[in-house]
C-alpha cells in the first residue's frame, strides 16, 4: 500500500486535447428534443387528420354492424369505420359510433342521414365479391343545412332519394303483395328509368313503395299515369280467352314495375315529387282498374258450380261491375248438403251510382226486391269460364238482401247453361272442320283466272272457276247455319260478291270474241275477288286464334 | 466546511474511464489520458453533459405520445387492414376479457417506458438541486431503470418478428407502423440518456473542485 501511495506523486500528466466546442455546439444539443417534438407533432397531426371525426348514430338494430369491421362508405368509397356499437341507456336503440375521415366529415350537415346498406344478391347481380366479404356497410347523405352534429338518428331503411343527377320520387300504394325489393327496376315503355328505393307497410296494411324516376324520364310521369307490376311472364286463361303478357329485357328475368300514360287515363300534367299512385297487380288491372269503392256481397248457390274463381267477373246489364273474391264450401246443417258460398265485390262506380255506401246499399236492396238475382252463367263456352250475371228476373220468388255477419247475402239463382254449352261446342267443331283452306285456295285460283282474262289469254276458264268457288261457299254456309251472326254475315258477303263476279265474268266471257273487254272493268273484278279471298282468310285466322269470339263477338 | 468526501477532481486528478489510470490534470479543459489516449472530460463539462441527458430525455418524451397513439403494426387480413395501436391493443384486450394480458402489455409497454422517463427526469432534477435527502432514493431508482433498460426493446422485437413471419400477401400480412419507430426511438433515447447520466452528478457539490 505504501508503495502505491508513493505512486500518487508520480501520476502521469494528462495530454492536451482539442478544446471543447464553442457556444453553438453546447446549445446544439437542444436541436435533438426540438426535432423530436417537431416529428412527433407532425406525425400526430397526420394521425389526427386521418383518425377522423367521431359521430354517433342511433339505429333500431345493429344487425350486420360490427365494431371495428363495418365500414362507412360514401359513393362506394370507404371514408370511415364503425368504432363502437353500444346500446342506449333505455335499451331500445343501438348507438353506433362512427369515425369518419376529417375532410369528408367536414361536409356533414345537421340534416345528414345515415343508413345501413346490406349486400344484396338478386337475380340482377351479385354485388361484388368484396361486398360479400365485407358485409353490410353504413352510408350517408351529407345533407344540405345546418352545422355538423355529433349525434344523428339513423334511418331504418335507405332514404327515398338515392340518386344524384336529378329525378323525382313517387309513392305507389298497393293492397296486394307485390314481389318487390329495393332496386327493382321501373320501366317506361320497356326502358329502365328508375328503381324501387324503399317499401314499407303503413299501419292500415297498405304497401307503400317508394320509387325514384331518373331525369329526364321523370317528366313522363303524369298525374294520370298508371303503375303496374310487371311480372316476367304471365298467362291467364279466363273468360276473355288466353291473355299472355311477356315482359321485355331485364324485366323478363326478374320482373319490375312499369308505368305509362294514355289520354283516357286523365291528367297529363307532370306529377309532382312525392305524388301518390296506386300500384296495380298487372297491366290488365292498370288498364281497367277496380275502383276503390266497393260493396261486398255473399251469394249462396243452391248447388256446386265449376268455373268460378277469384276475379271471375260480375256483370250487370252488360257492364263488368265487379269480381268474385272467393268461393268457399258451406255445410248446411238443415239440408245436410254442401253448397258453395261465393263472395263478390261490386263496384257501384261502374254503374254511375253515387259513391255513398248507404245509398248504394239501399238501391241494391230495392233492386233485389224488384227481382234482381245473381246467376252464374257461361262466359266462354269453350274454356268453361263463367261469370256472375246480375239479372232482373220477372216474377221471381220474393227475396231480400239479408244481412249476416256484417255482409249482405244476395239472392242467387242456380246456374243453367249445359245445353247452351253443348250447342256451342258443336258449333266450334263445325267451324274448325270447315274447309277454310280449300275455300281460300279456290278463291286464289279464281283470281288467277281473272288475271289470265286480264292478260287476254283464255277467258272461258274464269267463270267456271268462280262458279265452283260459289258452290263451295254455299255448302259451307249450309254447314254453318248455327254459326253466330258475325261469321254468317262475313260469309254471306263473300258469297254475294262471288255471285256478282260470276255473272259479270260469264257475260264478259260471252262477249269475248266480239269486242275487246274493258280493262278497267276486269281490273275491278280481279280486285274484288282478291278482297273476298282475303276476307275469308282473315275470318278463318281470327276463328283459329280467338275461338271465344264465336260467343262473345269480335276480340277486342 | 470541509467537503463530505474527496473526489479525484478535487485533488487535481482525472480518472480515465477507459483504462482506469489516474492522470494529473494540467488544465481544467478537456485533455487526454496519458496511458490510453481517451478523452478526459473537462471539469465544467458536467453542466453540458446534463444538458445532453435532458435533451435526450425530452426527445424520448416527445416520441412517447406517437409511440402510444400511432399504430405499432398493421394487420392485413383478407383485404381488410387493421391498424393496431398500443393503447388500442390494451383496450381491446381488456374488452375481450383478457385483462391479465392487458395489464402486462399496459405495464410493460406503456407504464414502464413512462416511469423510466419520469425517474430519469427526477434524478436529473435531484442532481441539479443537490437535495441530499433525495440522493439515495434517486440513485437506487437510477440503477433500477438501467436494469430495466435491457427489456425495453421487447415490443419492438415482437413487431419485427411478426412482420418478418407473417407475410402471406393478400391473405395476411403484418407491417410495422410508425408507432413502432416512435417506440424504438423512445427506448433508444431513454437508454442513451440513462447511459449518459453519471450517478456521480448526484453527489458532487457545485464547487467541489474548490473554485
Ligand atoms: Zn486511459
């Protein structure tokens, strides 16, 4: 130790070094925390800018919404996300907290509307695989007025206005179920011009469908326009024959709503935004809508009747005034028989009756006292379709409207039409088997003969041919003596024409050798013959296509 | 009043940190060890040294906030990218019920780095004011944070490892976020600051060298 203590006196001397830094270097160290602060602030500012603005929206349910996963999109661009989903204190709503990009949130106004968009897989399209993976998302309409709020009430369904670029919203109401969903297209004369943007049932059970029609087609929506459900394809076999309706284009795949306007439908003024229109179940109904005001009657038929279905028409003095609502079997305790109970609705407006229920009921009650009865009758004998005819029966057994269970029972007569049906079926067979083709061929031959006459070849064959046509027409007319007036008169006209022609050509042929036949005269004969051939052809075609026109007259 | 203790400087000596040789000072300014040539700090350099430590500490503190609030990593999963922050991760863990794990992450990644900075700041303050009462406490804490320092980079390594492992393109990928850089900066700056702090500053009197 002492040895080492001595060493302290011989310590090595420290060597000079470069002097330590000047004033600047000593303070330069503060640049480090300053730089760090600047970086931290800058990064923090960026994070703050990207983090977004927090907005809470109340929804009735959080179905499909997941905190941290559900996105907020605007025009299909992701602008934020759901950060939290909580229940409100009263447990009746869900509070969804959204974080929306700052520069987007800047545009939110007090009347901004938020709603949930759920991915839809429709016949139209599968909306992107990424939509299937990402699930529902929240979107919004930024609104126009007021300052941004921190709390909003979300919409239960997408709002009515879903498209920018102009257009109008309308509301369609329907009492029947329509196979509609948001996005169902709206057609105007086959062109898709809008879509369904929402559908809801109001408290009275009326379906209210909100539709949006894009500009400029919104101008085509008139006050008197009619909207109907366009099914992909519809075939209805009824008293009016076979009605086939095939939609065009996209509607063929998944149906849609069509609208149109025609002069008899009323006001041609442009409909205002939000105008209410009834939605008809199909085009027929739209063209001939059942009035809102109706009376419901019950008919008790004494025996079973086939061919009565819902929508079977009810006629009164030749006017279609209603339809069958339904047919139910009813067991009669007293007679131990099952008989049909037919419910019908009658539209008094169709008879120009007042729109007052009490008065109309009184009128009907009086008519029943005077002998008005309901009777099922054949409508189309070929298809077996029936109708209910309200007829005044002279010297009818006295009857009254009987009120039971809130509805009046209308006295009914048993249906009786089998005899007529048989006759008409026979007639139809006769007509179908009639030698239409031969008749047309012979008429054509006659026309050829006349042309030959005109071309100054052998003139003598023409009258002969015409005579054979005439004979065949006579035979046809004899076979069809029970045919309806219209068929008979057409054929009679043809026959008359032919007879005239025969006389004319015969006399022409006689004079042939002596002097030149006036060409104009021959020309007229030729044309008449051709017209006759055409008339027969049309008649045959019409009968083949619309056999029911035999009974009900010419197809409308 | 005689000093409580005697230091090499007070005797006009300077101990070389590198080789341990005691040099005789010929100048109060910076000089070099006669044995190994290492720089011997000048006597008045203490204040500057402390400034450096303060600067490092403040820089670390500045980075502390982005480290906690910025995403430390972004997990991309089936086209969905989920940036996760430290605080967010803790909250998430707590919400899903893993409060134990939440506590571990909270303590290890949030509280301890903060505690280290606070302790270092406290020690620096004590060394400046020379309150004797606090000196034993301060030096004990200082040793404690120096010991903790070696574990501080665990979070950064975890992120680095995950980022290296989980790279499956679109299906799943983890990318380190800005938060990791900030966190690394906090850890490194705190470590360097702790390293630069000389515990002897706590004991030195202001005019120990007799000036
Ligand atoms: Zn040395």
